[in-house]
C-alpha cells in the first residue's frame, strides 16, 4: 500500500479519535462476490446429465451415483418451480 493510499484511507475523524486514545476501526472492505449459480444453471446441468447418460458417457458402476444426484437435482428444481408458482413476484435469477 502506497503512502497516498494510506493517507486516503485515514480521515480527520480517525486521526482525532486516535490522538484522544479511542480505538479506531479499520476501514470496511466489501466482501468479494461469490460464485453465481442460478436455477437456469441447475436446469442446464440436469439436461447435461440426461444427454450424457443417453450417450453412454457414464460407466455402469457410476450410474447409481449419477442417478442419485440427478434425482436430488430434479427434486430441488421441482421445489423451486412450485415456490415460484406460489410466489409469482419473485424474479428468476439469470
């Protein structure tokens, strides 16, 4: 951090508080944005799993795990669809 950046981060109120012996809070930084995963992404993932399984992309011993994940995803998307139907004011993300 350069000296100019330090000077910009400290204002006169902080200086006065520090000189009076009061604790000075560090400047608050915005939290970085997390990954953005939407319902549309999950629907695309469901389609990808469906197409991949139809094309034989999964080995027989992997099909049970893939099927379990697909079932969970299908249930989750069904619940989201019902929730959106009951509350039409909610805008879909994406």
